């Protein structure tokens, strides 16, 4: 009886020992599947964005970027240029730059005409509001753009398109000073075109690293979305943080 019990125990122990690697493999496979599913969701979002990246959306997003709404142009033109270099793509890099510049001009017109018709007091009041802070605008940034425009004149609407922070806001002092529309349009379009050419070159260079990008596609997708979440979090914090007493 004791021998039978020992045999049964040995059999159970052997069965468990043989099953353990299978359990570990199954656990690892389950974890891998969950990670793949999670990464797949991020990749699907990026793929959806790329699939809907066309001349219309490029124009719209660049109009948003060029207005007072914070949206990085680096997320528009380089991916579009990268897509244009893919086999069978219906996008042209030349047209991408053209439509991106048109979008930038539309966004600049929004800032220009709002500033022109609303006037300095309302513009500065908005810049000092919580909504303005949420959009990453404040009095100091508007003053910086206005001082830059005052120091350099109309040509600043051209040069300013190539300078971070100033790029989105340079249209506001142009509107406040009633700058003539034709030179404003010309300088803005030329400056935006140069900047968009630089961004298109970045997309071209990224395509040269296509193998690396495709290899780490999921990781890059997660990193981009994480950056986006942090950026939105920073916008919210800018709006709700306690204001400094003057």
C-alpha cells in the first residue's frame, strides 16, 4: 500500500514537472499576445493617421498648426513626405509642401484678422485667460512676438515663420499693426514654404531609415502616443496651475 502511494506520488510529481515548462510557455505566450495586442492598438492608430493623410488633411492640420492652436507641424509634413516615397503612393512631395504652405497661410490669416478686428486689449486679455494658457499662449509670448515684429518690421512675418514659438504668433502683431495684406501674404507663404521644405527633407531622411522604422514600428507608435498624452497633460496643467501674483 505504501509502495502504491509512493508510485502515485512519483507519477503526480513527474506529470507536474513535465507540465511546468508547458505552463510557463503558455504564460509567456499569453503575455506576448497581450503585449502584441496592446502594441497593435497603438500601431492601428498610427496606421489610421497615415491612411487618412492626404492633401486635404495636410492643409487642415497645417492651418491648425499655424493658428493659435498648438499642433506641431513635425507631425504633418515629415510623415506625409515619408508616405509619398512609399511604392504606389498617390502623394507628391512637391504638392505636400504646396498644400502645407497653403494651410499655414490659412492659419496665419485667422490670427491676422482676429488680431486686426479684436484689437490689442482683447488679444492680451485672451492670452492671460485660462483658455489662452491651455493653448500655450500667454502675455509674455505675445509681447515677445510683438517686440520682434516692432524691431524687424514687415519682413519679420517671413523670418518669424522659421523661429519656434514666434512662428505661430507672428501673425498677431501683424494684424494689430494693420500690416498690408499683400506683403503679409507673400512673406508668410514664402517663409512657410521654406519651413515645410525643411520638414519634407526630414521625411525623406526618415525614409532612408525605413528598415529601422519598420522594425521598431510598435515602439515608435507607443512613444509618439505617450508624447501626445504628456503634451495634452502639459496643456491642461498650463490652464489650471495657480497664476503668479503680480
